[in-house]
C-alpha cells in the first residue's frame, strides 16, 4: 500500500548544481541533504524542508518541466511569495483553484514549481466567501 510520497525528482542540466543550491537553500529556505556516495558521483543535489524532499538529478539532454511540477504546500503564502520575489524569483499568482491561494515560480534551470496554501473558510461560509 502507498503511504506517502517519499520525494519528487526534477531534472537539471550538467554543471547547474551551484545555481540549484543557491535557489533551493537561499531562496526557498530548504536544507541540502547529502546524497549517498554512489549517487553523489552522478551529480545533482537533494533538498529537504520538514518531510518534503526534492531531488535534482542531472540529465544530459535536459529540458525543463514546464507543465509537470511538484505542488508544495506552504504556510503564510503571501510572505513566502514576497521572500521569493525579494530574492529575484518569479511569482505568478493563479486564482483558479477554489479554496486555495497559489502561485507558480521557476527554479534557475526553468522547472515549474507550484506553491499553495488552503484557505480557511470563515465560520459558516465557504473558503472563497
């Protein structure tokens, strides 16, 4: 039986690890986690924030994921969006998912990322009012 998603892997071009580290740690606030030595030899890097893990693997014929993406839940989405914007990341708001506040961004190699927060409905009301 499935119990959880262990991690999501995104692809990245050769030689992009320093840019990925800067983005995923400094911009998103994640922590780099060590890869096992046999996997570290392949390049790439892994990041975590709480139970969330994103793995970036090197792909020789890299093409960024423009449609496919991880959906990452956040708290304080307005502040988080400001953090990303202040650090030079794109923030594109999307109000098309009822009951949620969300935006999309891209990592430094062009992979799409979604950040979302569930809206708390007012007492006796719906999430969107």
